[in-house]
C-alpha cells in the first residue's frame, strides 16, 4: 500500500472515531452519565490519532510535501470533519500519481 493510500485509510478511520467521540461518546458521558463511552472511544481515537501522525509523516516524507501541506493535513485531524475535507485533495493526488 502506498503512503498516500495508507494515509487516506487511516485519516478516514481516525475522522470517524473523532466524530463518534465528539457526537456520541461525549453526550453519553455528560447527558446520560456514562463516562465509560468516552474511555473506550477516546482510547481508540487516541491510538488512531497516533497512527494518523505516523502515516502523515510517512506520506509527507515519501511525497516531499511542504511544511504548509503537512501542517494542513495535521490541522485537518483536529477540526471535526476536517479529515473528510482533506481526503478530497488526497484522492486528487492519488489519481494523478502514476502507479509504481
């Protein structure tokens, strides 16, 4: 799997975990008094975030991304739904990259 495809896969899964954490686990914690939801989803999201950072570093080095592009990818992982927006640029880059 290429570095870009790996980043895309990890970014999507990390983005989904972030949405689950923010919009399902956090309300369960504060509205239904179920803190276990945040512990479970938060732990999974934390692991996926670390995997995202590793995949981002791999892709940035392999593709020789500028600091600006790499920073944009990083910021997209912090903003809710950001990885889904960033995914569009990854799709375009994958489409224009010749197969190896």
